[in-house]
C-alpha cells in the first residue's frame, strides 16, 4: 500500500507487501524489499537499498515507569544517498543517516541519532537515542551503543561492545552521560565502557577490558579494571 501523497522518484523498485505512509519522499534508483514499512514523513535519498522486513521512521513509545520519556514531537527520519539497510532493521523518527552508510541486518537505531558519511553499523547493533556517530566509523556485530554517547570520526569498535550512561544504575539521580570516543580510537571485542568515560584520540582499548577511567590519547589499556600498557 502506497499512500497517494508519497513523492516517488524514478526507477524505484518495490517488493511485495510494502507500506509507504503519507508524505514520505523516495529518491531515484531506490530498491525496497518485501514487507518493508516506511512511516509517514520519512525522507529517503537516491540509490538507497532497503532489504526485507525493515521499518523506517518508527515512533518511540513509553510507559509510566520510564524516567525519561521520548519527546512528543520528532522530526522526520532522513536517509541520505547511497545508504544500504539490511533486513529486519528498525530506524526511528528524528534520526539522520548520512550518505554511504551501511546498516547490517537486525540493527536498531533509536530517535535523535546522527550517523556520519560512510560509517558502518554492523549486524544486530543497538544504537540508543541522542547519540552522535561521526564519519567512517565502524561498529561491529552485537555492540550496544548507549544513549547520549559520542563516537567521533574513524573510530573502530569490535564486536559486542557494552556501554552505559547511568552512573547511579536506575535510581534516577544525576544526568545520563554516555562515553565519548575521540577520533581514531579503537575498542576491542567484548570491552565495557562506563558512563562519561572519555577514550582519547587514537587510543586503544583491549579486548574484554572494563574501562573505569578516562584513557589518554594514543594510550593502550587492557584488563579489568583497564590499565595502560603503552603510550
């Protein structure tokens, strides 16, 4: 079902059982797989591929228990040119995906997220709300990117990263503050980074490390708790 208000570019290929809601804009040379849902007002650029069963432009929900509820108004989802989106992905309203980004199967990207040009969000990655991801960043399989996190340009994150933003673990005390990964930082698989931690430029966090203190630029840290071994 395609709403009559949808603006469709040229050479758009649409699979079976696709739903495109009102006021969506689809660019040229877009390929849309089977059972895809594109929610109202979404903006899809040129040369975009959206694979089967993905949902674009989802609206967040809340209940009474949530301490920090999503905003009542969110801007449209914006997808740039040459973006590739895998199967069974969910991308929320209020998010901007820049040109050339690759999003793997089963990834979820919440509201008010920005992902810079040519970055990679791997299979089964969860990116929470209010997060900024720079250009040419790589986030590999099954990593958890917490809300209010900053990942700068050229950062590399191995599989199964765990991050957190709540220093007081659900008590509702204090401001939520995710880690900051500066330009060119590298994080090994299964590492954990605590709230508000800064990983400096071109620093390296070893596999399985638990980072409880800031890491200086060019420093290499390993272990639990993570300690420097080289600068």
